C-alpha cells in the first residue's frame, strides 16, 4: 500500500494505476469472455481495441493460447475453453501449432518459387509478402540463436536459399 501511494505521486501514474485490473480467477474471466463473445456475434476480442474490457480479454486470450500450445491445460479447462463457439472454430490453429508452422513454411516455399527464388520483403506493398517476410525473419533469428528445434530447422533448410541464411553471420533483412 505504501508503494502504491508513492507511485501515485509520480506525475501521470495515478491514471495509469487506476486503469490496472486486479487479477481475477480463470473461471470468472472465461465467463466474462463467453459473455463478451456472445454479445459481439461470436467474435474474438482484438488487441488493437481501445475498449478496456476488450483489450483485457484479448490479452488474457493471448496468454491462454500460449498455455494451450505448451500443453498446460488440463482436460476440464480444455473442455470449458472450447465450449465458447468463437474458440472452437480456432481449435486447430491454437492447439496444433506444428501444422500451422508447416503451412507457413510451405507458403514461403511456394511464394519464393513463384517469384524466382527471391526472399519476400518486409516493406513490400503486398500483405502476404510482408507476413511471409516477418515469419521468415523470425524463423531465421530463432535458428541463428539456437531457439529453433532441430525438426523445424531441418524443414526450413529444405526451402532453397534458407540453409545458407541460417548459418550466415550476415543478417538478412528484406
């Protein structure tokens, strides 16, 4: 309490602290998410929203997706989580990240094949090219820093030109 009072004296901090939410139990947040989703046509909350409730739920959902991918959900929570229709439609993408990763690798390979073997550029006008460039840069960085597992590294090396980029000291920035 003393720390909070000291923080509140810092210019602008009182407003920031008053916008903070106190943690609530997982079940309550899930119930809040279900209500929000139903009242918004089974949509998912967006991280770009300016609505505090939507932003809170979008951030909570992002954490839950990470936990799901890491296998940190027990059976009960998993069933509860996917009772929300908006979540159930995204089950495959959220629960099976490997399939999603493979799809991205294949999209990159196809894109490069259709464009004469050149790498996609991050600053390109085409939205798909930008997304593939960002994904590729992230994978190359993970490979160079040892954070990409060997199976994915092997798959990435199958894309012409990427094997050299993974071992190169030169950082490729399209």
